[in-house]
């Protein structure tokens, strides 16, 4: 099977375990059944932009050619730092895209990845966002009216807790369970004044405090690595070994780990033994 890599699709089954599918161009490969088997991924040397499909020597912004990376709103810096949104200044690269994707409800959440962290995502992206980060628990704590507003709230919470995942720690095992609701109860009063200021600026109902259940997430992993060694298609086109598990967007082999999202748009072939 061969094609261009896209981010693995994921969903929680009735037991709370993540089921993964890997898109390779028009193919969709069920990944969970490959765990425990010898799997080989081979990069053909070709990369095709995920937006315009043109061949590119290098991938930018997770799968784009240089031209698309510079022109698409989805590749702008404000996607990584929503609090820097410049839509109101009239400088959005794609105003309609901005209205459709940024001026929609977003969640501010707490998750347990390599420990407690804060994050944000569109209202349609839970629990997918937690899964992509390798979180074993997630809790939406606020619903806000726009992406920029979610970023502004996140900035305040990030003064007290992490806003990034230590991916090496995340891949070495599952973090100890946390009472995310208790953490939210302790954190939110500390930013109450700032949230009030933001509500005055963005509207009385722009920030809604939520009372949700903690979502527990179980990953299909037979064994975690004791030491982290990373595979990289740019350095070695062949990644092979026994697939020990999947967590986040990482494949965990007995020979090392690889972040498939990093290599979006790379053309690869995939083969596996009969198991």
C-alpha cells in the first residue's frame, strides 16, 4: 500500500480505547490490527503539498509547499498563537476562512499528557485534539466565542500550568491520573478578574464556564519504550520494526518512534507481515 501520509484519524470505541486509521492518499489503513506485527514504512523521496498537490522538495507547516505556507490563513502564526489574531486589522490572509474557522465556538481545556496542561481547540475537535496530543484524560472547562478569545484565556492559565506536552515523557508511559475538575476549580478563580475584562470586551456571554465529565483515553500500546529514539524520513527513508503501539500521532516501534504528523504529505509505502 502506498500514498501520501495524512494525519491519522482516530476515534474512541465503547471501551474508551483509541482506534486509529492511517490515510495514504485514497487508502485508509486500519492501524490497530498491525500492533505486534513487523511493519515497514518506506519514503519514496517524493513530497506533495497537501493543499495544491504540487511536488515540493521540502514540507512546510505540516505538509505544505512554500507558496501555500505563505498564503494560507491556516499556516499563519496566529494559528499557533491565537491571541495574536489580526483579523480586525484587515490583514487576515483569507478573511472568509477566518470567519468560518476562527469566529466559531472554541473550548479551553485541561488535559493530562506528560502531566497537567492547558489547551484550546474548536468545538468540533474533542476528543480528537486530546488524542492527537497523547492525553490520557481531558476536560473542557470553558466555552468561548472565538479562537482569539480562547488564546487570550489560555495565556492567563499558562502562567500557572504548562501549555505544551513533553512528548518524550508522554511516550515513555501514561501519566498518573489527575483530578482535572479539582484543578479547574482551583485555577479558574485565579483568572476571574481577567475573564471579566475579556467578557466586557467580547460580550457578556462570550465566556461560558462548563461542568463536564472527565474523558479517559486508553491507547493501544503493548509496551512503552524505556529510551526514546526517533525515526526521521529525511535522514533514513526506511522505518521498520515490530509495531509496539500507537499514542498521539506517534507510531511506537521496538526500533524507535516516529511522529507521522511531522511527515504529512510525504509519499510512503507500507507493508506488514501476516502476523
